[in-house]
């Protein structure tokens, strides 16, 4: 059964890029995705070639587990930012001991600090799960947009997601990040305030083509 709802996270499952243990975990409704994404994923997995996964997804759908599995974000849900660096070492050690399926579940349900680690996971589906977490806020996205060690794909998705691209802080962070794909930065250039364009026109950290484009934008004013 092909789901009509689409996100970068779902697209990996549609392309067959998720291992069996991850598909089974998703079929159990255990990831804690938002309702629409969760339902679409279960509908997709109900047609999985693996009969156990298909049956599990169908059972989860019939039991109406979608709403119960979705994470409800409430104020005070996140741990405060202060002290996150202090705990990063222990979180890294905990995450390093996890298998991909466990990291995937944590990417959706974990704390802000854990998501900041998992957004850089070499397993693409884990990184996308962190970005798809219902706990993700615009402030979190802006912090990720500043990460020079985030993958090109994560930065591209942020820049092409309309809701996030409406946030000026996110736009500014992406254009200043040398890791952001050039096509994304060029597309966002017209959205920048003049002061930011001036800074980029002399910023040696951004690609030469983008710096020249910023300089040209100033010259035509």
C-alpha cells in the first residue's frame, strides 16, 4: 500500500533503504513519530515483502496505535540547554553502545542534546529521524543549521522545508554555514538583510561563488 504523505524520512523506507530490524520497530509503532507520518509509514509497511513486518504494521493500524505512539510535546519536556556540554560525553558513550534500531528510536524520542548528537549519525535514516522528531523546535533547527559537521543532506532538507525557511535565524545560519549546499545558499540569498549580505560578501569561509553573488547583490542596490 503506497502512502500519499511524504517526508525525507518516509522516502528512505519507500526506496527500501531501511534494514529489517528498523522496519520491524517502525511496524510496531515504537518510533513516536507525528500522527500523519506514523500512519503513512504503517500503511507503507503493511505492504512490506516481509510477512511478519506486514502483519505487525496491519495490527498496529487496527489497534489505532498511531495516536498513542505519537509524541506529545509539552512545555518543560526538554532538559535545559545549560549543562548539555557537560553531559555530552556520557551521552556519546551511551549512543555508541546502541545498535542502529536503538539509535533510531532515541533520535525521535531523545533529549535535545541526544538529537544534536544523532543528527550527525553516519546512518542517514538515524539522522533524518532526529530531524523528524516531534520534539524538534525552530530553535533546535537553527542550532543544527549552524553545525559545520552536519551532513549536506540534512542542511539541504532544512533549507528546502518551507516552515523552517520562514525563520530568518535559520536562513541566516544556513547561508553562513560553509557546509550548506551552494544551491540552497544561493536560493536563500535574496531573503537576507543587507547587513548580513555585506558580511557574506567578505566572508572567506563561504564558497567563492556565493561570496561573489553576495557582493554582486550589494552592487546593484
